[in-house]
């Protein structure tokens, strides 16, 4: 062995594109991508979301078209958020059979239900006039157990409307168990629950609150969502609890700032793990790219690869259709 030249030459496997392609350990597939979509009641045209260039609040009609495009690109699923015309203290739109999300779920099931998975986010914040994820007490706190009853009703309404996966995102204790029991009792034992198990009180949700018109009118979500500086064990505990309550898959959210947590969750569980590349992650890339500061397409792929490598089996991303096309 010569001391003069290195024996190990990792560069041998990076020399050209076919070699790099063959040895790449992390791959993305369109079926693993889930597209979050917004549908708004009472608008005649899709309404662009200012802080999320390229994302719109859909009409029922434009939603069908966009879901069709996603299916055609091979996207694995869509997850629906509804914005009702009228909001109230109990979030009545969440479980109204004629509510916008229920009507749109029905549309999507018939339009694309055989080609991809039609999922629904189950929460109250898009439907309450105060913007919090649950029912408030007189002192303005979110009442955990009263809220569970509302989540259960919303989940049942979504299941009846055709949702194929229920995804509770409100971070109430016991939400998966309450929803599982309600779904079973209403004859939906076959419908899986994707728990937003690990969800941080994140500033990266800012643009979403424009898209879903759900910014809290007072206070913030720190009393129910997790503290970004909180103990790592808390995240794992949330996951264990959700599994014990019957979650079929779990989620970590946001994605890029919590890849360490994502890896630990992946190593802990034997169910599919999803990661949500949230609105702020999307907006930052779009804004920097619009300024010509970064290579948009490469940054998108690199961020998704990082999320995949950290352990995500499924990735929720607003770029799902575009990326699926690129992969296709
Ligand atoms: C709550 C919910 C939120 C997001 C998904 N579900 C907002 C929040 O918790 O404040 C955020 C998604 C994103 O930022 O892209 N229903």
C-alpha cells in the first residue's frame, strides 16, 4: 500500500450520473407524496394565497380539477382543509353534512377516489370564529374533553362524506381514541387514522393561517401544541399514546426543523411515518427563489430528500403534483 496516495476513494462512486443514480440510497416516489388542498365556500373563482405563491383557495370546481391533476401525476393522496363562509364558537361547519369540506370530500371521492387516497384534516380552527382548535371555556382556554366530542362528530361527518383517512391535527389529549370510538360506532371501522402525533407550536405555520383563514384571534396555540424547546421524550410519548389509542400512522410536523425528531419517531414505531413540509417551509423557498437567491427546483428536491432520509415514509407537501410530475 502506498502511503503517498489514498487507498479508499469514495469519489469512484460519484464519477458520473449513472453511478450516482445506482448507488443513491434515498429515493422519492410520487405515491409517497400527499398534497394539502384548501376549498372555500362561496367563492366563484380560485383565490390565490398571497404568502404561498402557487397555492390557491379552491372552489369546488377548481378543487376537482387540481385533484385530477394530482392523480394524473401519480400523487399518493390529497388532504383537504375546508374554509366555511360562516364561522362560530363551536365550529359548526366542521360536522355539518352540507358543510364545504363534506361536499368537497364527496366530489373528490367520485372524481379521484379510485386513483389516490382522499384524506381529511380533522380540527376546528378553520371553523371557529376565534380561530382556536377547540371549544373555549369562559376564561378563554381550550377545553380538551368538550373538544374531543366535536372532533368525533367532525370525523364521522367526514367519513360519511367519503374521506378515506381521518387525520386529527388539533393536539387534544385522547383525540385519536375518541375519534376511533366514534368512527367504529358509526360503521367506519375500516377507516384508518393518521395522527398528527408530534405537532409543534411553530411559527412555520404562518402562511397556512392565511390560506385557511384560521389565525387565532387572541393568544396562540402553545397550550395544546408542543413547545419547540420541549423535551424530546414528549414527542415520543405523544406517538406512543396515539398508537395505544389506535392510530394507524403517525405524523411529525413541521418537517425540516424537526428532522431529528422524525428520525427518532421512525426508529420507535412500526407504522408508516408522515412528515408535513408546512406552509412556512414552502413560502421561504418560493420567496428566496423569486428573488433569484436560490435554485428553486434543486432546493425543493434537496429538502424532500432530506425529509425522506430522516425517516419519512410519506411527505405532505404543497409541491406534491409538481414533484410527482418531475419524478414521473
Ligand atoms: C390545524 C392545522 C394547521 C396546519 C395544518 N393543520 C395550522 C395550525 O396548527 O396552526 C398547518 C399546515 C401548514 O402550515 O402548512 N388545523
